């Protein structure tokens, strides 16, 4: 958003963060750009547009190596009931115009992923060719730097302590340390702390956060080339020499970090059964990210009617949606135009300010 606003030449932009770009939940995200299992339909359409926005942004950014890594996603199941669920999902996605294909495991192993072990050569494997993974911290840093090159100013390590209001609209930010920034608009994109920022204006923004364990392992070479979603473990490359490992079933066993080491070993063991070439892999780092989600699980995007000049951008699927929401919110701030894609997800569906 700062990138789009600064590029427009129509706004003076400050980026304020108590940490550094991409160092929070962004650094602990599996960063799978997709609209694969997103419902209802309007949420699917938003995520589908978010995925397409990544392709456009990749072609627009003047950087040598893109943080966006297309190549597709493979998914399969091991039992009949799970396969039926996957079949219904693919049927729905195809009817909504989303690229989804079926291939036999034998063909996938011969053509796409020779290092992957499937239950049998005849296992049906779903392939979603347009999906991708994103080096999200690198993308965040690149966009902030490009915003700075277009005139944006940054204030890192400086939390917002007060949002001042005057004449019925926001008028200034007061930062820890006393700096005073005059503003006409402020966007609350504070992730897990978005509810605390909203509370500065007396607004109740109820979040429903969830934890996720992401394990980064060192490997020889690049044993896999695309996203893999197997019944017991999800994997993707994290660049040459690294693979990321994750699974929702392990997330549900997190207990304040007490079992993190054993869960890392569990995930790596599962990964080795799917990709035997990971036998020599070593855990380099384990990250627990806390995903911020509004209480109904859907994005909260745009202006709050009774707080002129105040906007929110709080969502799950932040990696998929970030570039799109940044562009659409920049347009809304500059022109007042609300895109149809974000109309169903306005902040005013939640409780009014106190």
C-alpha cells in the first residue's frame, strides 16, 4: 500500500512499524499464494484476484530476482473419504474458472517431481498449475525500499501511542519517543496488534488468532520444485539448499512452545516419508507464527465510516492478498472508490466504536 501511495505522487507517506518489514508473522508464513479452498464465492474471487495480482506485480517490479515463485501445487489423499472431498473441491474450482487438473502419480513422478513418493503409481494427484509460493519477507522489504525511493519515509522501531482526532477526522500520529506526524489518513495494518491500534480510537476489533509451526530444513540441492500438499505434511522449496515443512495437524498440537522440538522432529519424519531425499536434512530453524484473523475469519478491509480518515487492512491469507489489497486501498484513500472485490469485507460489519 505504501508502495502504491508513494508511486502515485499524490500523497506524503510514512511507514510506521515497531519492528522491521517482514519480521513478524510474514517471516513465519508458508506463503502459499492461492485461492484453492477459499469460500464463500466472494472470498474465493478476492483470493483469485490476489493470486493474479502477484503475476502482474512480478512483471512490474524493477528487481533482478523475483520473490514470486510460480510452478504450481500438487495435492493428493490416501483414503476414499478425503479423495471425495478433494474431488468436490476440484469440481467447484473448475466451475468457478480456476485452473485445476488431475494426473496419475506415475506421470507426476516421471515429469514433475521424481523425488516424491506416492501411495501407488495410480494415485490420483490434483495439480493446480497457477499457484505459487512467495518469499514474503523479501517482497515486503523490496516494496518498502521502492516506496522509499518514491519519497516515502520510514519509522521502524517506533510504535504508535496515539491517533489524534480533530474536526471529526484523524489528524496526527504520536509515536513512542514523542514524534508527531500530521496525517489525513491512517491505515491499520498492524496484524496481530491491529486490535490494539483500533482501540486507540475506541474501536473494538475482535481478532481470532491461530498459531502455525513452520520448520526450515537444510538439504542437498533442490529435491522438490513446487508446493506439495500430502495427507500428513506440506512442503515447498525455500530456495536452493532449503525446504519448508508444515502441516495443520501439527499446529493443533502446539502448546506454548513446550513441545516444539518434538513437533519439529515429527514434521521432518513425515517429510522424509514423502521425499526420501530429505533423509539427510537437518532442522535449521523453527518459527511459530501467529496469524491474525478477524473474528468471522474473513478480511477486514477499508474505511470505517464513523472514523473519517481511518482504514483497516487485517486478514488471513495476507501473503496472497497483500499486493491486491495494497493497490485497492491506495485507490480508495486517494479517490474514495471502493472496488467491488472488497465491498463484502468492509470493517463496518463489526461492532461500532465505543
